[in-house]
């Protein structure tokens, strides 16, 4: 196994490169790819930057140039459902591009010529990721998130959710927009800007993947308030410790080669 770990922002990748054994930096496509070992797993860490095209290019490069066999995308997202709160964690069960609309030629949300509306992560990898997230919330959360940050963001017993994540090339900060997406996409739990693009790439290249997001905002008019503070002081800790737990689990879990696990 070689695990590709993608983050959209520098802060979301904080600590991972420093934790690598024997890290080597390679520059390709104006991106820095860090190759090494993370908690006994062969890994490549990379910053994709923001948006679907940037994420798709990064995922493709990880597979085609760096030979990763599995991909993990970590980062932040806005609330997609009223039952979800800032500080909660979402692991994708499916992903859709909410700004894809080639109707009437194709149904709304369907990616033209693929027959796909929703892309589904690898079940085994997502299950391990969900377990890592649960363990983080139960065992690591209070030790890693400062009391001042828990108070500032109202982080009282955050929960882990699984469901539909919607991606689009826009920062959703409009209450009416998120309500419209809720109506059009039953089961929506989070909105962000990269995950579904990575999902399409992995679907087309037969690469198992998983997506995890820390909920940073309510996807309404207050979405930008203290956004970067949350990313630096909360989401970065989530990403580091959950990735650590995932890698430790992967080191103990046999995975089939990519050619045998394609389409899982």
C-alpha cells in the first residue's frame, strides 16, 4: 500500500510532514509532494489547493506519477444538515458535484458521459477511517483541543457522521443556498469544494479512496467568521490525530493490490 494524503490548505496538513520518517520533497505541477513513511505506512502528502480542478489534478498526479494505491482527503466543510454542528466530523458515504448541471442533456448532478451522479468511497477504507474518527473523539479530543478553543467554537461532545458530501467551486455562505441543496440532495451532511472531484478521479482510475471533513461553519452568512482560526487550532488537530490512528490501523490490516481491489 502507498497512501496519498491530500489537504486543501497548509494548516490542514500541519504536523504530517514533520511526523514522516525519511521525508523527501519532490516538486511536480507546482506542488510539493512529500514522500516517506507515516506510522509504518508508505505515504505521500500533498497540498492540493482549493477547488475541484486543483483537487482533481492533484489526485491524478498522485496515482499516475507517485503510484499511490489509496487516497485520503482530509479538510474542513460547511454544515449540510441542521442536526450537524461545528466541530462534528463527517466521513463520506457518497459524494456529488452540486454545481454540475448539464440539463436537459443529462440529469442534474450527473457527470456527463459517466452515468454517475454520486461517487462512492471504498467501504473498507472508510470503515477504518470512521473507527479512527470515533477513537479520536473518545480518547484524544479533550487532550488535543485547548479549552479556550472548545469554548470559543462551542465544541461540546462533537459527533461523527456518515453521509452525502456535496462539492462545488463556491464557498457556500448563504442560508437559502444550503436549504435549496438540502431539498435537492436528500441525505446531505456537508458542503465543501474538492471531495467529489477526487472521487471522480478515483472512480475513473479504480483507486480506493475515503474523504473526511471537520465541520468548520454553518454554511450561512456567518461562515467566514473565525474560519482560519478553526482550521489552525481545531481542524489541523483532527486531521493529524485521525490520520495517525488510520495509518496505525492500516499497518495491521492487509489490503489487496490496486488491480485486485478495483471497483470496490
